[in-house]
C-alpha cells in the first residue's frame, strides 16, 4: 500500500475526518489524503504546525519525560491529532470538532509502525 | 470551594493523575494540587508549558479555526492535558502515561466554567 492509500483508508474510516498527512518538520508534506469538499488551507496549516511541533518537541526534550509521541490541539472548529514517526517526520489527522477523536488517535497509533517502515525503505 | 480544593478533587478522581494547576500564560501558577509522591519538577514544567501554549495559541489564531480550547501532549512517560480558560489563564492536568486520559479531559471540560467564574470574581 502506498502512503496515500494508507492515509486515505484512515480518513475514510474516521467519522468527521477532513484529511491526513505525512509531513516533515521542515513543513513539507510527503503525501496527503484530503476529503474533496475540505475548505481548509491545508498548505498553510502544514507549515504552521510543523513550526509549532518543533517547539513542542524542544519543550518535551527540555523536560526529560521521554520523547514526544502524540499531540492534539482542539480549537473552535478543528481538532488536529499528530503522532511523531521519527526524528524527521510526523503524521497529522485533521478532524471536525465533533469527529471521532478516539478512533482517529487509535488508527494513527496503529499505522505508525507501517509508516516508519515505509520511510526507512 | 477554593481553587485548590477543586483541583484536588480532579486529581483524586482520575486514575494516574499526578497533579493539576491553574496557570497564567506568564508561567505563574495561581494554585495547584500535586500528589505528594510526584517526582516531577512542576515549576519548570509550568514555565515551559506556558511559553509553549503562547506559541500554540498564536498558531491557532493564524489559522482562524476558532479559539484554542484543548491541548494534549504525550511523551514517553507523561501526558499533559491543557484547557484554556480565558485570555490570561489555563488549567493543566498531569497524568502518568497509562492514566485515565478520557476522564481527565472530561473533568477539565466539566470544571472549566466554574474556574472561569472564580477567576472573574
């Protein structure tokens, strides 16, 4: 399965999912699957979250409570769930506010190793 | 009920909770309830997370997807759940990795309005 196929499957399975991406900390997506009717500026979002995630990673490193694994950020209209893959890449799931957060987190965790393996090939 | 009593009640109800705080974005806690055996440097954590949360708030504002409501950050040994209260203050729940994340989030949401009211008095 390609990156995109795997991301698409996650988006299709989760109620309220808007899209899923594999991204680098440099703000450049490796691949993405976005619902056709999505009204978000995914490009802007990707760049802003990559910058932010670097800050979060720095803070987590300072606090020495183990490596960063998962981050979720909920605002008025959007829930963003992020799972770190390795030192270079992370995955992002964008959800409507009332989307299935629990299932989304679970599927990110479930797919993380497969994505890690694909990134190393 | 005082800030501390309400925070203590949350910590006691949630399996794996280490502590709960009401904090300002300036890094100064208003009040806190920390389990006696906690080995964390809560002071350092408070300052680092306040700085980080300002960054997260800035990003959320740039993306215009509604105001920041909830943030959770999981590292190897610790889960930090944060709920924004108003422009100045937020609440933090510190959990062991295997603690009851769902109940913790629920209790933060449930208590947010009471804390907001207390902060305005």
